[in-house]
RNA sequence: GUGGGUGUAGCUCAGUUGGUUAGAGCGCCGGAUUGUGGAUCCGGAGGUCGCGGGUUCGAAACCCGUCACUCACCCCA
């Protein structure tokens, strides 16, 4: 048996209404905020991701699905959505458009990791990117959209954490201070963090190991190295969040894994989600457009993991789309008449179905019941001879004879009445 | 890449210190009702016990290997 490859999942018809609900809700909220959908390719040239995400990040170093095209050029399945969106923004010179460039997207992303709860090799994200506005209200707008959307889904146990990463120069000033401190306490750090001192010192502050926490208790704080402009930006973000009533915690240890973030960084976590508890995250990335060859354009955005949302979503709203009329045609002539009737029903807009395997009326009715049909049209050779069929209401069991030529219109009218 | 757990019917799972023909519930098909669904009763179909070796008179069970799934580390959405 050929099986799906590791870390990918089939979404069976029973679950797809949940997903449609999540995606529709996300898109509605984004449109309400003035974001418009952009669809970009799921594969790009490898250097795009290496240059945007950061060449030394785990994603780029060991998690990308990279392969050679026929001409030998290196392509990569996108591990996240921002890089492709920024590339499209630059390529189509969207910076020249005076209107706000606010985009949203949804689709599959690919990372070669060991799968576990809430983490797959092909997973799905919904995200937004807001280009061109350095005003802190753009950060707050994005945060607000994220928070309102997740709250609308009534996901339990959500927490929003934010931090100020400052500008690249601020971090460049801070890093040596931190590194020299960490070297002083190196023996108290876990093995991972000892390696992080060189590779990604900021990440040490976000380590979950308690010993690392206490060892870094007195570490120099990034906040103390921030420029006045960076502080002012963050102060206005937090003030505006408070003004519109969005709850948040400032977490000075919060560090994002991607290199391009600056100033505002944030993460929404959920308490009932296992080890992978980040539902969504994002931040400001003012340098990225320029870094990828565009003119300097400030930007801010977020992405949420749809699998993780689906894991948390209460199962209350399920609205499966089911056929409303079942055609139970049995007998030699009636089978042909019924098949034509089925087609006519569909043409006039009536959701209709029939199981061609069923031969007896009993078997047809059983299928009608299973499919949740509101009405079943009973059509045997006797009915065909008389030119009428029996319409059975599956809830009340009331039956009525209707001329076959009037059936499609009659069914349409009945369904519209409801 | 590292570690733990689990692989038995379509699904959820039993299966005793190794012992006859591998079971249950749900689901499925049929009958009771020769043209009327759900409920009930009766009957039936459905299994390479993940795969490959080994031990044994005898293996679903024990041993070795392997694969898959899963949870966790790492990292991240």
C-alpha cells in the first residue's frame, strides 16, 4: 500500500467544514481590516529564504525542502509566507501604489522536522503583511486583527506576549554585553544554551530550562540598550493596545526565531495545546524589503498555524453540507427516469443525490436516512406508469404524489420555504 | 538528529504463565417486512495479528532486526 509521506496529513471530508470555517473567519476579519488576499507560489528560489529568514536559523540550516530544478538551479518549498509575499511586493513595485498595501494569505508551508502534536512537515498558515507604515498604529492594527480573530473563534486559554527587540543597531550594541555576561555563567547553562552563546545569544533568554532561567536572572536587559526611538515606538504600541482593550503581557525574554524582526515582536500561546503552544506570532520587519533588494519599506505582520487552531477549536458549530433531496429510483424503467430527474433537480439548483448501488427501496431509504435527506422521491415502475412520484418527508413521514414533470420545481419550492 | 510509547477486523480495543478454529463493541450486508429509513431480534461477511528472521512440539504473545504511527527533546506556526 502506498501511504502518505511522513509528516503530512489527509483532511477527510468530515473535517473539512471545520477548516473552511477557520479559513473563512480569518479571511473575513482580514478583509474587515482592509487586508486583501495575495496568492504567491509555494516554491521559490532558495536564496530568497536564505536571505530573508537568516542563513544560520534552524529553518534554513536543516528544515527546508530544497531540490534542484532541471537546469540545476536550487528551489525550495516555502517554509513560511513572508518571504514570498515580500518578493512579490518588490517584483511588482507595489511600493509605488499610494494605497495601503495590506495583504493576507493562507496556504501550505513545508519544514522538514520530526512531526509531533501540532507540528507537521506540511502545515498551513494564515498570515497578514502590512507594508509601508512605520506608525506604531500599524503594529497595533495587526495585533488587533490577530487577537480579534482568535477571540472570535472562542479559543480557550490564549495569552498575548509582546516584546521590544529594538532596531538592528540596538541589538548589535546589546549582543556583546549579553555574550560577555553569558560567558561568565556558562557552566550553569544547559548544553543547548552553551552552544547558543555564539549562535543565537538572545535565544538563551527564552530557554525553558529552569537553571538557565535563574542563571540569566541578572543578565543585562535589551531594554536598557534600546535607542529612544525604539522605546518610544514600543510605548505607543502598548498604550494603543491598552486603549482598545487588548490584553497583553510584556515578556522581555521573548525572542523570535527569524532574523528579520525588529521593534515589536509578539506571540500568542494557548495553554491547552501540548508542547507546541504557539498559535500565532509575528512582528515588525522594517529592514526586510530593502534587504531583499527593494526600496526601504517598513512592514509588520503575523502568521497563525491553522493545524494548531483546529486542535483547539470547540466542536460546536459543525455545519456539514448535505444533499437535501434523495432520489430513490428502483425498478428497470424507474432507474432511468430517476437518473434524468436527478440531473434536472441539480440543474434547477436543488442539492440532490442518489446511490446507484442501491437496488431495493429499503436500501435507498437507508441511504437517504444516512445522508440526512429532507425529502426522498420514491420512484418505482408503478409510479412511472402513472406519471407521478411519491415525495416523502423524512422527518414527518408524510407522503404526497406529485406529477413527475412538476417534481423539480416542487422540490425547489419546498426547500426555499424552509 | 536523539529518546519514550504503540502497532490485532472499516473504527475503538480485549487476548491469561506461550497451547486447539484469534475475540468483543460499534459499523457494514442480508432476513424478520416479496415497495418504505432510524428501533428491536436473528443471521452473515470481513484478519498477511505492521514486516522479516529466530527460539519452541507449538508464537498475536518471548528474542533480534526493521518499518510505520505517536508523544517529547531541539526548533517553531
